[in-house]
């Protein structure tokens, strides 16, 4: 494909064969000038002008205009260029007239291009303005709203239920000292729960009292009791950390609900009815709670409690009457005050409520999973 036919193939204009041939012949008249009569030269010019104005008549956008410009006025192999080369083939007496006609034709066609270019620019700007305008009749674009993570939803729901029972939500630090995580909760130095393999101790030098990521929210009981006097009803929900291998029911970071009530005349019956209220409100319906004897260093007696849900008893957490040693550690008089405490896993109750089989799904950050809640 030679240069000219390539240009033509991009142009919408098809030229009558005769003119094509003449133009091709003109293009070939490069170095060796051939004899050209003034009549045929003027005919070429006229044909050029007619073809250019016909071609421009069919142009409707900038790229069409550019194609036509290359075909007719292109500096390298435009048709006008080919005609210019014919000038040198004219008899010298005809050349001034030939040159004048050439310049006129060139000026006329160039002006046509310029006018069309201006016109297209105005139309283009107009259509851009239209495109920018807001079409109020179009349906709106649906914005996908994010929402609260199921664990946070669970935390808020529990806080709300407990608030109705008079329990105030409080927070505590996630980086704890030995006193609040163990000592004050009657977990002495030699207790296996303090084993470095069961806790995330921090490598920050702090003498003989290293810090750790709290392993339970029971720490908050101590922090609150140290700063306030009874009566107390608090609930604390937050993260705890244990070096467990992640599986369907374990994760090295999880959340706990901690409840504490210190009031005169508190009994295990109060504890059980609060837990039953929490279970019924959270899971819906009349949920039964049962106690099984257990042991925790900071409660006496201690129980583990289960909830009956979907025809099955499900282990929920630990609870008991606050051990007198704990009350004494925070400066309360165990002969005067008593209370109960309980703790349970947020992931566990969220998994029950939402029917999630693997708690790791809560942390995979897969929006397809999270969107369901
Ligand atoms: N802190 C205990 C744990 O992490 C749970 C617990 C048991 C909390 C008994 C309590 C309680 O407040 O009374 O396993």
C-alpha cells in the first residue's frame, strides 16, 4: 500500500477514477519535471478545489477534519503538494498565472478548513457543556453504604441490653501490668495462667513487672473498683490477647464482655437472672441459663454458665461471686460489700446469633461475608 492509498483509505472521500490517476501522476512528478499545459494545470486545481469542498461537506468532527486536512493540504503528500510540483512543468510564460491560480486555490481551501475548524470547536464546546449538565430525569446512582462490623454490632447490642439493666459501659487499657491482669485478681506469680507461653508479654524493659497484652477483661473490674466506691454496675467490652493457634473457635485476639455488680445483699440468684436477661434479649425468646460448678481465682463460688438455644446447651462463659480477696485488694471491706462478676466471649455469642461456624471469618475482611450482617 503506497502512501496515497493509505491516506485515502482513512478518508471518507472517494474520488472519481480520472482525478485519482491525475493526482497519482502529479505525485510521481517529483524530481524530473514533466511538461504540463496551463489548461491541464488549471483543471487539476479546479478538481482539487471541488474535491476539497465536497470532502469538507461530509466532515462532522475533529478527526474527520484532520484526515481531510492531511489528504488535501498535507505538507508531505497532500494533493495540493502534488499540484504544486506540476508548477515547474509549466512553460515559463504560464508560470506566473499558474502560481497565482495555485495561491488562490490554496487560500480558498485553507480558509474553508479554518472556518470548519472554528465551527467544530464551538459545537464541541457546546456538547461538552451539555455532557456536564445534570440530567435530573436519570435514575440516581446507588451508593453502597458501609456498615458496622458484626463484632462491633454485637458489642453495641450487649452494651445496650446491659444499659437497660443499669450497667454502665467502661473501657480499660489493652496493655496491662501484672497487678491488674493477675495479682489483684488473686492469680499469684506461680499460677500457670501467668506462663509466658500463654500470654503476650511485651519485650519492653520494666524491671520485674513486665507489661502484657491483657489476657482477659477482668482487669477492668480492678481498675474501676480502685477508683470508685460501691454500689457499682459496670460492663466492659473489648479486646483480649492469647497466643492460641487460630482455628474455628480460637483466635489470638478476641473480645470479651465483662460484667461486675457490687451492691449490698447480692446473691447468685441476681447473677443468674441478669445472665438470663442478657441471653434472652440478645438471642431472642425465652433463653434458659444453667450454672455448672467451676473455678476461677477471682470468684468464690465460681460457675461456668451455659445457655439453652436451638434445643442445645451452649457454653457461654464464666461467672461467680467476687472473691473477698479481690474486694480486699482494691480496698473494699469484704464484710460489708459483695457482688458478682461474669465474663463471656463476644465472638462466641456473635457466632451463635449469626450462625457463623468459623470465627476466623470475622477477621478475614472479606466484604462478601461481612455484607451479610
Ligand atoms: N476472665 C475469665 C476468662 O477470661 C472469664 C471470667 C470468669 C470472668 C469468671 C469473670 C468471672 O468476671 O467472674 O476466662
